[in-house]
């Protein structure tokens, strides 16, 4: 049975092209359980194929025809082939992390075909230290980063001896849980809220005071939920379909100590790490603009006691536009400026209802989505320079059928006019950074990892640690 596709998800589908695949991804590293045999990875792969029932989220694909009135709908795949979606791969020798990241970069570069459900999972062996990797990708029309993280968490256990766990695409046993993020799927958002995002309902009409204030701040190049100005950088140009992915993690305690010593949050410290790394990287390329870069930082509606991202799919909406202070050479001053910028942006959102946040998000995202669709790069000033997301993950050690999850690293979506995306996720005491960029537009992307590490050291020194 066909079901309508919500406007946000339809936008991700329609914006997609060969140079701009619109899927999010994840790389997980597992440690084999004690006593695992030589064929363990093959057995792990076969267990992932052998599911009693595939979850509905992983069976639907986009479809439109005369019968649907040319509207996009979700339609179940009546010829579902799990071996097309779940694949077994191996790395070439010497099996370093470098070879793993190169493989993930290539896999992340290819589009998902609309005639099949929009996801893939690749179980990867051949790492010389014996670890097992899994790269997954899922179209942003199905899930966002928060939903993907929850979906992963729902298939893991804190019990290393448990052996009855289905993979993410298997139907999960129903259980009532309470998490600090809240619950709720896209289907729980009333259509009135979605219509409100398009300015139809009376509630959205109540936006003027918040909108006027936000636009005024945007025009003055101050922080708010809306950005109307960002300097042009090497990131704000057309991209190719080829991707480069780099990843690394840092202990959360190091970042928390910096925040505690400076009166800022871990999110502020993450943003300051990115700011300092971007400043050094662009200086090396002689490409640092005089004015500070602007980052779009997505936030979920749970900030307003509502949520539309869950393991059932959906997309969180809302964003803060953060001044990155890349024009300042002092790490402490950059951190202070970012803290104020984040605080101002959150205050702007706190004055709005969930419907108004949806509407503001639509206004804020319009330049980023419409500019590449209308081929207006270079004509229209970019609304922001890059996207930086922070997605919370499990805080304790988790396992999948005895295999210990050692780390999880996010891959995201560069778009035309926005060639770099930085996504962070926390897991088991570490903050993992996943950097996804256009291979041609963002040269030597892996150098940013060194600059991020240098910035942690610089922030610790500035904080007196």
C-alpha cells in the first residue's frame, strides 16, 4: 500500500542528483568475541541475511506515476532482495584504517536507486588488527542522523553474552522505553504541523514578531536561527559526486574539562575545535576569508517538547546559524565568541513553537536547497559555509551478538555550494568526528584531523589545563 511522502523527505529526494547523493552513512568498528573462529565474519554476514521479517522502513522505496497524481509516495518493494542490500566485502592488504576509509569514501559516492529500498549495509573484513567494520548508508528521506543513531542503538545490547539480536533492518521486539531524548515518529507529527511549516495554519501566522526579530539579526550578521550572510569560501561552489571521508575520535572527558574550565558546553568546545581546524586549514590554502565563517547546526524539535526523529524514520528539523569566529587567532576568544553565538541562536529558537521552528527551518534551508537546484551558485550568497552536527549516542559499551562495538563514525551529505559536512557522535566516553567532503573541492581533507587534534591541545592550554 502506497503512503504519502512528507514534504521534508520529498525535498531530499527531489534535490538529489549524480553529484549530490542524499544519503547519510555510518561506519562501525567491532571487536570479535572471545573464541571467534576463522569463519566468524562470514557467519556474522549470514546472520545479517537470515532475518525472520524485514522492518517496513527497509522495504519501501519512492514511486510516482499518473496514478499518484505525479506525487511522490512510498511503495513497498514487492521483489525485495536482501542480498542486494546486505553485502560482504574485504579490504586489500595491508588492511589499515586508510584502506577502510578509502573504501567507505567510494561506497558513499554512489547513489541509491529509487526502484529499490534506499539503504545498503557492507560488512567489511581484512583489517590487519582483526577488527570487523560495517558501513551502512540510508537515504536522508528515510532517516536523519538522530534516527540512524537510535536505530543502531536499538539493535545493540549492554550484555556481551546475548546472541538473539537482529540487525537494524530486522523487525525489533516491541518494548516500551524512556530515553532522555524522548520518542515519537514522523507519523506522530500532525499534518497541521506540516502544513504550518508551509505557512498555511493560523499558528504559523503568529510568527511575525519572532520572524522580524530573527531577520533583523540576520541582516545585521548576528547569530540567530536564520542566516542571510556568509562569506564565500572554497566550500561554497559546485561539487562532484566523488567523496572523501576522514574520521577520528577524542575522549569526551578532555572536551568536558575544557568546557568546565571555561564555563562553556561540550557542544561549544566541539564547535571551537572545528573553528580552529577550519582556520588553520584555510590559512594553509591561502583561502581564509576576512569575515567569520557561518556554520549551520541542526537541532531536533525535542528542544520544544516535540520530536519527529526516531527509529521509525523521519527527520529532525530546526537549525542555529553559528558565527565560527574564524577571524580570531586566539583559541580562548574563539571559544567565547562561539559560546555566545550558540546561546543567542538557541534563545531565538526558544521563543518559537515547534510549528514556527519548522517554518523557520524551511526559510533558512531554502537558499541552500534552491540555489543548487536552480544553478545559482556564485550569484546568490551562501546562507552558511558548512554544516556541523552533533548526534548523541550510547554512553556505555554495547555489543551485537557478542561483538563489542568499539567506535561509530558518521558520514553525511555535502551538497552543491556546501562541499564539507562535519558530523560528530558520542559513544562510550568518546566523541567521534566524521568529515565528509567532495574529493575535488576539499583538497587534503584528512589534514583537518591533525588540525582538530592541535586545536584540542590549544584549547586545553588556553583553559589552563
